[in-house]
């Protein structure tokens, strides 16, 4: 309940700075502004808005499935896309623009995602793969530096964006394990726990499809970067680009 109230207050503040257009042409807005439009469970975008940013995560290495993460200087948004080999079509650190009219924002777990209007029970559908080059266009090469955070300073504003955490280690009870458990000799999506020097804990969620799912976790202190997510009243991280340093 507290999280929902904070999200609402933030969205109201951002909407108060809404861009104005007198030409009626496609207008570029920030990712933070676009996400602020979704004050309830979903929001269908009717305005001719465009967002642009840098692709920082895809299905490369199996870390995401049917989605990619686009970030600008204000926020990040995960985009649901029905396509194979997204990484080949939208390379990491490519600059991409998305024409948003007709698309939908929806709350998925604790974050807001962008996709196509829902036709079933799930909050939104994937954008059709043939929209690459039309609704979703690569327009150049981007540049993005992942901000460094501490676990204790994570907040609502970080959800859906990316962050790096330094000098962390796997919790004592999980040392010596792989990123994912195995069931009947197959990897399964698993939550692990990392802690910092002050004892603050952060969960890490690794998909069973991840190429390094069965790789042993570090036994010493390390740095890790990924997407900050939120569900079931807890923050967690999804590693991107095998950023385990």
C-alpha cells in the first residue's frame, strides 16, 4: 500500500511537468513521464508520444525473455516484444526510439512495463516482432553508464531501472551454489541472496534460460549490475549482460 502511494505521488509530480505540444506532431517525452501516466493497473497511450533511449538488456545470454530494457537519463522501462533473437535486432547499447501511440502501459508485479494492449488475462501483450523497424526503430549508438547504488538506498524511483552494487557477497548459507537450482537435472528459475558489508540483503533472480544459470556463484566479494525489480514486498535484481565482476 505504501509503495502504491509513493508511486502515485511521484507520477503526479512528473505529470505536473507534462510536455506541451502545439503542432500536433509526434512529441518526444521522457521514459519517466511516460510511465507516470499509468496511475492505475494499466493505461492505453492515445497521444502521439515518442520515447528514445539506450538498450541495456535483451534476451542475449537468456537473461530476459521476449523483452528488452530501454533507459534514458530519467528512468528505464521494460518493453514486451514477441521476437526471437532480440539482441541481434536491437543490439546492446544501440539507441532506439519507440512510437507509443496505441501501445499500453501496465503494472506487472511491482513495476510498469510497455507493450501492446492486452487480449487475455495477462496485463499486456507483447508488441509484434514485425514492429521492429516501424514502431521500434534503431536510430544510432547510445551511451549509458550504470549508476552505483547501495542496497539500503534502493527506493521506488529505482524500480525498472538499472544499478550496480559493489563489494557484495553471496550470503553464507548459499555459498558454493550455482545461480540456479536444478530439478530433475534441469535448471529452474531461482532467487539467491547477496549481502553488503553492513548486512543489508538483496535478492537476485536468475531465469532458468540464463546461459550461466548453472555457473557457481562467486565465493569472494564482487560487483554485480542488473535491473532493479520489486514484487511480494521486496526488491530484487535481475543480472544483465553477465555483469558479475
